[in-house]
């Protein structure tokens, strides 16, 4: 199992680019990662660290490739109490529904018992031509947490038997 599972939801590809960039940075920092673009719920690990990166389209809508995951979370309410997640939204402050998709995903993840790492990063594309830049700075928080989390998990496995 990867240390960190990156999940992207994108209409035009910006969230995919950000997630792929972060996967490289996390691997450079010594973490294994798995990149999933628009995964189904059953493709995701039921424990560990998830990093969710999503753009918003329409009136605060979830990208089509993440909609099945969002609906499964909302309808099935799986037990995600062993999941820690970070969240990055990409959108434009020109709209009232700025980063509405990541807000919806965050609500459902928490409703399923997942615990959030840090604050959600909301990237305004009007301020950041290259959304990878603020995401790279923010992912340092996740990497710092992940180092402690992975060490604790390894310690628990080593001392169970």
C-alpha cells in the first residue's frame, strides 16, 4: 500500500496536473504514492492518507470523473475512520461557488469519519497562474504529518506480535 493516495477530479486537467506534481514532490521526500484520477470508492484504501485535489465546474459542481466517488460516499457512508485526508480545491473567485466541489467532498469525507489534515487549500486561478506553486508549499504540511503517521503505523505493526 502506498504511503499517500492522491485522488484528482478535473474537467480541464488542472487538478490532475497539480496532483501529479505533488506526487513527484512527495516521492522526492521519500513517500510512496499512488495517483488515481477519478477513482471509484472500491479502488481506494480504507486506511492511510488521501490527498484529494479537485477543480470545480459549473455552479460549484464536482467534476464528472469524481462524481461516482462523491455519490458513493454520500449514499454508502463507508467507515473511513482510519483515513486522514488533505484537500486542495482549484477554482476562480469570480464565482460565488468558488471551490464548491472540494467543499462538498470535504463534508462527505468527514461524514464518513475521515480526519482532515490541516486546512483545505483553495487555489484561486486568477491569483496563481500556476496552481502547482501554492499546492507545493501547502503539501509540506501533509508531508510533515505523513512522516509522523507512517512512523506510528510502522511502530504499531512491529509491536503487535
